[in-house]
């Protein structure tokens, strides 16, 4: 099976992927500070998910 190719996606989807890619770092920073101040399982899972999303964008798999 082939990977997703950004060039074959519709324009609105490419736009939202680009917006998400640019918004992940500020969200990670905010969530990290929140996790340090008020730790809970949900905060830790959300931070882990955001970090995984960041690394998936860095590997250009999406």
C-alpha cells in the first residue's frame, strides 16, 4: 500500500494539515506547562498524543 501524498489531497485538506502542523508546537508547550502544574492522566495522554503528532509531521508520513 502507498503512503498518503499531500499533492494528491484536496486543497482544503492540505490547508488544514498545514494549519495543524504550525499549531502543534504552541499546543505542546502549553500542555507541558499545564501537565507540570496540574498533572493528571488525561493531561499526560494528551501531551503524548501531541508529541506523537509532532513526530509524525516531522517524518512527513502525513
